[in-house]
């Protein structure tokens, strides 16, 4: 019989937060997809818009330097940039 891996128990608050974040991500995706279908909007303009909004949001955080590294890794992975 194989070994059972023990994972830390998740708090119900963590699960609720994760579910809320998934919902927010789906809302953002819906807005982006809606506007990508608009022939008058260049996808590069949407990228610039999102970068601007992200910078504005991060401006209000103290740990922006640390978060920048995380954001950069996630963006490169999602964009399949080596």
C-alpha cells in the first residue's frame, strides 16, 4: 500500500477567498473577451490598459517590489515567454 500524503487542512475562509478570486477572474476575462471581439480595439491597447490599472493598484501597496517579481513570473508563464 502506498504512502498517503498529508496536506495541510484548508480553512473555510481560504476556500471562500479562492472562490471569490475565481469569480473575479471570470468577470475580468468576460470584459476582456467582450472587447477583444470589438474590431476597433487593438489587443495591444488592452494590454497597456491592464498594465496601467495594475500599476495603479500596486501603487497603493507597500510590498510592491516583491509583488512585481511575482507578477512578472506569472505574466511570462501565461504568455509563454522564456
